C-alpha cells in the first residue's frame, strides 16, 4: 500500500486539453505550496405531492479548486511554468479583459511512482478558468500567491485506481 505526502504533489499547466494528458516537467508550476479541488453534485428534487419521503435525481456537477504558489524570481536553469503566467490569466493590463484564450488545461498530481517502466500517475486533469488571484505579503513569511479556479467542462482524466 502506497501513501503520498504533499511533497509528491504537483500542478501542471498544459494548455487546452482534449485527451488524457502526459504533462512534462516544462509544464510543472514551480514553487507550489499546495493545491485542492472540490466537486459538488446538485440534486434535483423529484418528490410528488402524494409522497411522504423526498426523492431526488442527479443534476449538474461543478468543481472549483485552489492552489498556493510561492512568489519568486526565476533563476538560471529553472524549468517550468512561472507564477506570473498564471496571474496573467486573470490580472489584465488591458481593457479587453479575460477571454476564452485565458482558459488553461490543468493537471493536479497527487503522487507518482517512478521507476516501474511506465510511471503510475495519480492525476486529475481538466480545463479551467482562474477566477481569483491574491498576493499575500507578511513580515517574516514567504510571499505567496493564492489562485482559485473553476473547472470548465468534464474532467479529462481522473486518479488511477
């Protein structure tokens, strides 16, 4: 039985996805502290007036998530997605605003088991819009950027079982 710690988690930005992704190190977000994702199902009530117990049918599913990225400067040899590439998806310097081209493909990796020929990956992949970005600066603390996102459409790949 394998357990994972937060140290094995990764976040990849892969562009717009269409099939099961195979993220590369160049798509990995550098200096990430954490990520999370929440999925909820709306239930539609189907109870009729002549029943004493409520009944439901599944409705729509929606997912939102967040990630905390450390604020840093790129050093020589750093390979991967820089945090400002994520900020640029929602913090605009023009009057055009956010468009469909700002949608990103994301892969959240809970862990991986390298060295078995073909790596076993525990990935959750989807398209999303970054809906919120906040920069936190505190005395004696590392500066961080908190991102929130909303999943757009169905999941592309889920955790291997």
